[in-house]
């Protein structure tokens, strides 16, 4: 009886730990600090993998700016000396434009970058 159960237990444990590893790999946390100044984002390109939890800290240096991605329904505004940190799950693969949706200054319309979510 013990002979039969042990291999099964070993298999269950192996599968269990593999599943845990796979889950960890799927939900990698990626942290980015995005500076916003002189009507530009830096970095202007953010690359992650599908399933990543992405944390962004938006740091405006001159005037208030926002980090907006329509497809992910994100619009976060921050002011100089008051950075804002937020997270979202990148569950949609593709290339998405991020931009500043504030209208304080016309220059904000030129502010744009790219979020690339690679398909797993
Ligand atoms: Cu702006």
C-alpha cells in the first residue's frame, strides 16, 4: 500500500511546485519610474510581458502631467513633488499609446509614449 501511495504523493508534490513556479512566472511584478518634463515621458517606451503586474511611479518635474492609456482605462495625474504610484495588470497584449490628457498647456498634447505588452 505504501509503495503505491508514495509515487503518487511525489507526483502531486512535483506538480504542485511546478504550478507554483508557473504562477510566479506569470505574475511578475515590473516597476518603472516615468519622468514627465518638457512635454516628454522618460522612458518613452515600456516593454512588459502579458500577465505582468506593472507598477508605475509618475514623476512630473515641471507642471502637472498625467499618464493615460485608454485601452487599460488608466488616467493618473501627478504634480511636481507629488509623484503618484499605481499598478495595473497587463492582461491585453499589443502596443498601446500612453499620453498626457491634461489641457493646462498645449504642449501636453505632444506627450506620448508606448507600452508594449508581449504575448506570452
Ligand atoms: Cu502634461
